[in-house]
C-alpha cells in the first residue's frame, strides 16, 4: 500500500484526523461525540499512518508504547473519581468548577478528565492492536 | 480461638527453634486446658457457660457456643492430650523437613475439634465438623510421597465428608421439624423432636454422620487405613479425639433423640457389630498400630452401643469408658510410635526383649495396658465394672450384646497386653535400629497418660465429681451421680470381669494361633468395604469419563447447535404455549430513503452469508455495518452512528490485514443436510427474536428512567448531550469497567501475537499432535 | 416503524446464528459480528424509535424541547459497540494464531484441549 499518492496524503490525513478526534472528544459533552468516538478516530489515524509508513514510524511518532498510553488513560479515568471522595459524595460523582479565564468562563470538571481517560484507553488499545497486526516482522 | 493463631505461628517457630518448638507450642493447648479446667467447678455444679454473636440474623444463623459437663470433658481431653501430643510430635518428627507444617495442621485440627465440642448453633457444629475432616485429611496425607498415605487420606476425607453432608441434612431436618437451630434450645425442649413426624429421617441422617466419623461398621475401614499418618496423628485423632466426634454427637443428642425404639435398636446393633468385627480384625494384625487401630474401632463400637442402650448405668459406663479409653489408647499409640521410632519396626513378631533397652516406655505401656485390660486400681476397671452393671441383667436379645461385650473386652485385653508385653519380654531380637530409650519428649506423653489412668481411678471420687458425673448428666439429660469406686464389689459384674480376664489371658497365650485362624477366615471372605471403596471410586471415574465424552465431545458446532436450539425453544415455546404472540403489525409509513437503507442492510447481511471469496465477505460485512450506522443516524442517534462508522472502518482494515494472511476462503463445505438443519435453527432463532421484539414494542413503554436522564442531564451534570452524560457521569463506574476491559483485550491480543516469537519451541509439539 | 426493525433484527439474528453454526472459524467470526449488530439493534428498538431528534438539549434550555429519542439505549449500545469490537479483534487474532499453530480453520480439527480419544484418567491415588 506504499503508493505515492497514499504516502503523500497520509501525513495530512493523519494530522487532520487527530485534530478532529480531539475536537470530537472535547465537544462530546454538549454535542455528539465523546471519548469513545474520538478515540476510535485517533486509532484509525494511527492505523492509516502505519499502513503508509510502516509500524516503526508510528511507534517512533507516538514515543510512548500504545499500551502505556492506554494504561495512563485508565489511571486518569480512575483518578478522576477520587476527588469526589474528598467531598463525601459517591465515587466518580462529577465535580464542576468554572474559573474565569481571560474574561471567558471555562467549565472544568472531573468528568472531562474521565472522558479524556476513556479517549486515551481507546486510542492506546486499538492502536496497539492495529499496529501489532500490521507488524509483519514476526511472520 | 487460640490454636488457630498457633497454627499460623508454628512454621516460623520451627524454622527458628527446630524440633524444640514443640515444647513452646505445647503451651497453647496447655493454656486452653488450664482455662477450661478453671471452669470445672462451675460446670460440675450443673451450670453451663454459653455465648455467641449473630452472623446472619435474617437467616437465623448464629455463631454460639456453650459448655456443659459433656463438652467440658471432651474439651479437657482434647486440650490435655493435645498438649502431650504436641510435645511428643516435637520429638517424633525431629529433623523432618515439614515439621512446621505438621504442627500447623495439628493445631488447626485441635482448634476445629475444640470448636466442634463447644458449638451450640448447628451452623457452627457443621462447620467445625467438616473442618476436622479436612484437617484430618491433611494430617493423614502428611507423608504425601507415598501412595498408601494419599489413598488413606482421600478415603478418610470422602467417608467422613459424605458423613458430614449427611449430618448437615440431618441438622436441617431437625431445624425444620422443631424450628430450633441451637443445641441448647433443642436440649431445653426434649420432646419436640421425638414427637415430630420427621424424627426417623433426622435420626438416620444424623447417624450417617456419626457412624462415618466414628468408624462404625460398615464404615470402619477408613480408620485402620488412616494409620498411614505419623504416629502422633494416630494417637491424637484416631484414638482420643476425632473419631470420638461421632460419639460426642450421639451423646449430645441422646436426650432429644434417644429413648425411642429406633434409637435403642440401631445403635446397640451397629455398635455391637462394630465391637465384634473390630476385635476380630485386630487379632489378625501384626503391626502394633494396626492392632491398636482395630481395637479403637471396637472401643468406638462399645461406646455407641452403650449410648444406644440409654439406661443411666449404660450412660455412666459410656462416660467412664470414654475418659479411660482416651487415656490408655493415646498412651499405647504413643508407645507403639516410640518403639517404631527407636527400634525401627512395628511388627510384633520382630520385637522382643526391649524392657532393658526401654524401661520407661515399658512402664508406661504396662500402665496403659492394665487400664485397657480393666484390672482393678485403673480407670479402665471402673469403666468395665460399670459396663457390666449396665449389661448385667439382660433382657431378650440384649444378652447377645453381653456376650459380645465380654468376648470383645477379653480380646481387647489380650491385644492390649500383646502390645504392652510382647515387645518387651523375652530375649532381645535384632531390630533394624539398635533400640534404646527415647528422649523425654517421646516418653513423657505415654507416661503421663498411663499415670493419669491410675490416678483417675484411685482418686475416683474427684474424677466422678468433676468429670464423669457432669458428663453423664449431660448425656442423660438429667442429673446422675456416678459412684463406682475402684475397690471390687462381689457381684455379677465382678464375675463377668473375672471371666473377661480369664478369657483374655487364654487369648493372649494363644494369640498366634488365633491370628492364623482369623486370617484364614478373612482370606476366605476376600471382599470387604475397603476393597469396595476402591471399586466404587473406580466406577465413579469411569462414569465421569463416559459422561464427559458424551457431553463434552470437543465439537464446537455441536455445542453451538445445542445452545441455539435451546435459545429458540426458550423464546418460542412460552410465547406459543401462553398465547403471547404479538398481533399483526401495520405496514409502517417509512420514507423511501429509509427503505433504501434497510434494503442495503439486508443485502449486506445476505452477501456476508453467501460470500464465496474473502474479499466479498469483508466488503459485505462493511456494507451491513455502514447500513446499521446510517440507521442510527436516521433515527436520532448520531453518537452511535459515529462510533459504528469508526468501528466498521477499523474492522474492515483489520480484517483485510489478517485475512490476506489466512489462506482460506469463507465458503461452506458441508453436506446439504447439515446446512438445512443449521438454516432451520437459525431461522427459528431469528423468528423468535423478531416476535419477541414485536411483542415488547407493542406493550406500553415505561420511560421513567429516560425521563430522569433527560431532566437532569443539564441541571445536575452540566451536559447537553444526554447520551454522553450518561456514559461519563451517571454511569461512570460502568464505563470505567468497560475501558478496563478494552485495555485488557489489548494486552491479551498483544500477548497472543507475541507469544510465538519468543517461545517458538513451546508450540512445536502441539503442531505435531495436530 | 418498530415492526420493520423487528423483522430486520430477526434477519440479523438468523444470519448471525447461521454463520456461527458453521465449522469454520472465519464464518463464526463473521457471525459474531452480525450477532453483535443484531443485539445492538434489538436494544435500540426496545427503547422505541423516533425519527431524527437526537437526545441533545438545545443551547440555553434545561430540558429537551419536545420529544427526543430515548437516550438510555444509546448509552448502552455505545459501550456495547466498543466492547463487541474488542471481542471481534480478540477472536480474530485468536483464530489467526490458531490457524498459524494448528494449520486449520475447521473447529472439528482443533482438538488440542479436547483430544478425540484420550484414555481413562489415572486410576491411582
């Protein structure tokens, strides 16, 4: 699949898809989207990159091992539940704060941390699966 | 309970202190013993000590304990003999690599046994009962390198375990019949159970438990086999304590279950039979431990018989014999182990003239044998006198019991002295090891027990006041005063005693020819329950193998067929049988592009099924997936739609990656009949699901939960996308679990792919087999 | 509207089950995918179907204006899709590895764990 057109288009495609995935993730709370969808989009992006440039290139670009990303995501999601314990509410209860930021109010919450955790788990796991299958060195 | 804590400590202690740990660990049972002894005074005055706490009050389950004369007598025997046994084991297993484990097991057992005798609630009784079975399994199989040992352990576990289940059933029946689940309350209303229609069922089930535990005929076979255990175990479990658990149960239940025709027939008959068979089998043995084991069987038979007779005298006799037997049999077992340990053999025909080499052992053995033989001045004598008082004026068939008792006691007399005299008298024979006196830890136990057998009888009034009278009263359910003293009285019992001794001496003198005779008889019979046990087990294994072959035949398609036939039947049958079929729906008004998407989905599905090449299969799988995604989009589920799109894309990519490496086509090469059958099953399942769904959607819809989410998504969770709010906020814990699953899947797949590259040789044999 | 979906679900189930009854792991795998879709659609239809109104609260409102599609089944299905994708990947890799090791995709020939004729178990103790 290492055709010229594909190899030329792939980096832009990957970059666009990654940006789109983050966008989908962050708007997920109010519009369609969210961690699962965003994560899958990002995983597809890496899969495409891997098909175009080979698995080592993706691994280099990712810097971390995909499973490590996945593990960090799970950790973040679980940790997002912990602050609720401090406030004496059940585990994983969403907590919100809206600090003013350059005159703009931004909603920050543990729920967003949780959703980012979901995103990272999905990205990490599926990228890892896809890369493992693309990697033909073992055959 | 203290012994359990000790069991945890034991291995560490042994590592530090080697075999001397025995001395320190013996402090544990000693403390228990002294603590219990402190209660003697109160209990002997007729009061009982109880306590407990609720465990599951809604189920009426409680942990509770109570101590009366009977419990206390048992508990004192267990902890007292336990102390000596732990010391003994310290010397006996000196240098054994697993000594710590051994101490651990034996203390565990001790805790279980103590728990058993002080339990009040049925629940606790049963739990401890099974615990003694399990710990005895561990102890018998302690020497797990030998097959005989493993077999004996398994046999003991199975026999007593099945008995335990029988007991559980019996206890449940009792609880059902009387509405009481505690022994103390049961003892408080004595007639409740006897008058119940469930009495006989309860009795038989409880007896099943008691008889297996106490090795009554025909379940006696496991006890001699259990002699594979190290001698301290035999001395402790299989003479003094565990096997008495069954007797304890019977004595405990005597006030509520006894005094009926069934009780007074079954118990004496089985007890008598066990007594007779046990002594006969004992005569033929030449191994010291086996001889003692079979006499233990017969002693247990005697105890069961006495409990079953139920008269005050019989109960007094049972209480006395119980105490005496624990002491002399424990001592004799320890002597046997000591001889084995020092001389290297337990075969009575190879042992002679040890009295010079092992004088203390000889004295201890003599003390125990005198008590076992029932000679005056010893506690065995009190017991035997009392037995003959109880049996002295037989009516009808009970005369048979008397004859059995006399003969049995005579043979036990002979065997007791055979064990205690034969190895010590005469000219010394060469033994595998040069015999010499054992260390103090080894002879302390038998010496103390032997001396106690003497002291208990000499100080009979004290013994009676503190031990035998309270115990007998508890068994009888009404106060009894045990009065018998060690000075012989002229009368029928003394005459019978004399007869027993005379017969016993005769048997002792002619022991060798008797052994030959019984061996011949047994050879002629050939088959026994022991052999039967093997046959049953083997049959069970065959049956299990056969069943496994039928049910678990290794063909996935058959498992699947069975599963889906069951699914279709489970869905369709109730609908048809109860007339719950949905009504015919109207043709809905869909827009043309909606029909179009539906048609694409159908075509995709059909194409997947019919696909002849792998590319077609992948593409058509993608088509149906995208069609489903479109459906979600059209019917108000954009989130689902996105996700489905991405999943389908990735699926197609991954499938394409893998399928190109699999050299196979997804075509179906099966006979037509098989295909038709599958189609029928699939069609039935499909119809069933469709009908179910139709029916469900025609029923009124309860949307409270959905309304809840719609109402609060914005106000509480600050999100306008209700679906996402549900996922990350309202049901966040589910999602957390789910992403954990996703991650584990990723790990598993990585492992699956990598496993070969590192360990290529591991799979080589697998490939060869296939 | 639900009726059409019910029939579609039935069709998906039938196709999925037919494929799963096969003896080839690849066909079983395809069957599992169809089966997963069938179950998702089943849940979706159970929540009743309304056209084109996603459960998203418009800007500035606290509750949805008018009737929206039931959000609960959607939340369930969203996670189910991801999980069944995981399941699919795992099965696929398992089948692939099994094919590499054993050299067949016929479940009847895969008898490493359950050999055709393994003798009696050991009869000793």
